[in-house]
C-alpha cells in the first residue's frame, strides 16, 4: 500500500495523538486512548480519510484546477469523480 502522507502530516498526527493521550491521562479519562489512532496512522504513513480524496494532494488542499472533473480520475485514488 502506497503512503499518502508527507512528513509534515505525519508529524502533526504524532503531536496530536500525544496531546490527546496526555489530556486523557491528565483528566483521568479513557478518552485518551483515542490518541493512539493518529499515531498509528502516522506510523503507517497512510490516512484512510485522504484515500477518499480529502486532501488529495500531498502538498495540501487541492487547487481549483486539481479538482477532478466529472468522469476524470482523482489525483490520488484513481477513482472517477461523479
């Protein structure tokens, strides 16, 4: 499986995961366990949300010209836009 995250996206997810875990531990809540998910995503280098075309470009939000037209393949998933 090809990764769809760049180094910046991975760093943001690791930091976000650590903050969520810290907040859960600090507050004595089990909600902190949710912080594991962004860390796992960063370690894998593949984000399931990005696979659906959200943040289709590794460099950030797609430009207006990069948004697939009807019937054209998306820039990262290869699926055709509807």
